[in-house]
C-alpha cells in the first residue's frame, strides 16, 4: 500500500515531488505554495535565488530570496522555508514558499514549479502522504478537514482533540485488547496439547462486555458529531401569520425573512445558520400549515412536510392569544424528542386553554421568552450545557459504521461463548471486530476507505 496513492490519485511512487497552491484562490496579502517529496529541495533550487542555495538553507527558518524564471528575470520576492523529512507534515522533504498574494504571480510560480519537475498534487494528497508515512492515523487525517470546516467553537474543539489523537488512542486501546482476546482463543485452538486455558467462562465474557461497553460509549458521540459538523436541522412551522418568519428574524438577529400580515407570504423554505450556546443550528422557516391556495403554495407546504421528517428540532409556533380549539396543531405521526411548542404573541395575553401545555411563552415584539427558547433548543440536541473543560469526542459516520460492526461481532462472539460454540467460530467473530476497529485508524488494508476520505480534501492540503 505504501507505494500507491489511492482513490482518484493515479498509481505513482509516493516519494515523487508534488506541489500545490495551499491558500485560497483570490487576491490576498500573501499566497503559500507547497512542495513535498524527495526532489522538493532540488526543484526549489532551480528557481530560488538567495545568498545560499536551497540545499544549504537551515531547516525551519524562513529565508528571503527571489523566484526567477528561465531567463533569470525576477518573478517575485519570496520567503522560503525548508522542512527536512521525516520532521515535516508529510514525513518527506517539504518546501513552503510565501509570495505576494496576487493571482497572476502565484499562478506563475506554480507553473515554474511544475516546469522544473514537480507535478500538481491531487486533492488531499499532502495529508494522505502524512498518513502513509506514519505521521498521523486516519482519524487525525479526517480531523484536518473538520478543523478547516468547523462552524462553532465546540466543533473546533472537537476537531482539535481528534487531531491531537484522542479518538485514535481510544480506538487503539480497544484494538490492543481485541488482539489479546483473539490471540488467547487462537492459542487454545492452535496448541491444544499445551493445556492453555481457553478462558471460556465468565472472565472471557466479562472482557467482551467491557469492550462492548467502550464501543457503545464511542457510538453515543455520533449524534453530537453530526450536529457539530452539520448543525442541528431546526424547522420552524405552524399556521400562517403566527410569527414564524418573525421568530426566524429574532433568532438570527436580522431581517432574513419577509414579514407580512398576508397569509402565504412564505412559500418556499428559508435556511439560515446560527449558533446558540456554542452549538450550530440550521434554521428552516417553512410555509404556513393550511389548505394551499394555489399550486406554488401547495409545493411550499409539501416542502414543509419533507423538512419535518428530517428535523432534529421542531419549533411549532402558535398564536397563544387564541384558544387551542381555534388552532390547527402540527400532526406528528410519532412523538419527536426535539418538539418545542412556542406560544407567540405573549404580549397580547395567553388564552387560559393553554395553561396545562408544556409551552414556551414568547413575544417576538418584546423578546420575552427568547432565552428560554434558546435553552430548550440546546437541551433538545445536547445534554445540558457543555463545560469548557469537557473533552469532546465526536465520531463521524465512517467511525460509527466501524464501531457498530465491531460491537455487533463482539456481541455475536459472546453469544457463541454462551452457546459453547467451537472456539474457531468465536475467534472468527473477534477477528472481524478487530478488523472493524482497525479500519477506524487505518491499521488495516483500507484502500476504498482512503479513497472516500481523501477525495473530499481541498487541493494543497
């Protein structure tokens, strides 16, 4: 595997020299270009002119010089830094060039790097090389993109802890225990004459129970991980003119939606991202729930129903000044744990028929009840306030699939123990669990997994 770059990246030796523009496209103060591979320093030496040749530059120190073209003409004044492998991001020789942030000058230097022997890096190839060269495990590689795309302080903290290896260490500890478990069973199978205790009683099942418990604990973080990465999908729904768009504007802090006394003003869904108590919420304002007056409004109401099936949180808004009997309520096929009932227009007085409902009185005119709603939204997706000293683990969908398979195979192995199945069958199930956990950190042959992960990276990372 170490001689192949996987997925959409063509077959090449991993020590060839790659280059990319690592900063975003557009004008800025500076741009950064990167080189990695055995020939990185040699490529840089062909176009970098300074007091010393690139091969003689002190590593990890920025050196001032010029990038010149084939005629010796100066393209730009730059700062160049050498990182000698294996003490670099990729584990190979790495060159970083900081130039002025113009589009044309950056593109010109990139073209010169290609002309002098480097090739354009594929998406995620720098981080993929770091993984292949043992600089990070697969969970840390994924955390790089989580860090880049973090939309809240909590998401940033979760990505940082994963990048530091917390999830990888947890998976590796489970993997080490699984190795001991399968080794014990297979030793009994392979060397029966040695009278090795097969440990088929309570001690073996207790060890399996402990591992299953640890796997389940990791799996419980999957929902938090999804919310931190994508935001809790929060649908605001209710009859026309109960204040749904006003509530969206109140929560976002600006006039995002048109507010009008005319029924049916909101005909399509409106989305906006915001953060409440450190958590990302993806707010969706929907068309009013009523009999559609025309085809366009009917399509809007259909979209409302579609959004309700996908919602993490449902904020049902009603006019609290009207009687329950006069209100068309949301008809849910099953109870929704994130359902929040908001009695808007509390400044007009609350009708006594709502007194026994679990409700949040709110006035979009006076902001009364806004903080109570924010807390209810937080509690619908998170178990109370997140403390600043909490350690965050937030597995993604790939991790979840692996851990679920591992827990399933261990549970099956445990059942086999209780039924006194042949040790070979128990060992097979434990090996399958070991394989599944190994895929989390990349300690097994995971070419398809690598392809899926690194193809989502941006160029130059």
